[in-house]
């Protein structure tokens, strides 16, 4: 995952916290990221792949926490 992808995910999470997952659109995310939809889709092929990347990102974070505890 690139730094830009991590930044997009972090910003998206902040919007999800404010508006809820169901009420957040890609347009909301790209506006907050100050990028075009085309740029967003260069980093994530589809909305579904974006969601999968979010899940993978937080899975990795969770595993890091577990390993630090062990």
C-alpha cells in the first residue's frame, strides 16, 4: 500500500466517523482529499477494491497490535 492510499483511507475513516459508512460517497472522500475522482481511481480500481483495502489496512493494524502485546 502506498503512502497516498494510506492518506486516502485515513481521510475516509474520518468522514465515515462523521457521516457513517452508508452516507459517505466517493465524492465526499475525493473532495476532502482535494483530488479528482480520476486520481482516486488510479489508486483504487473500484469502490469495492477501496473497501477491501480499508479492511486489509485495519487487519494489518490489528495484527501489529496483537504482536506488540505478545
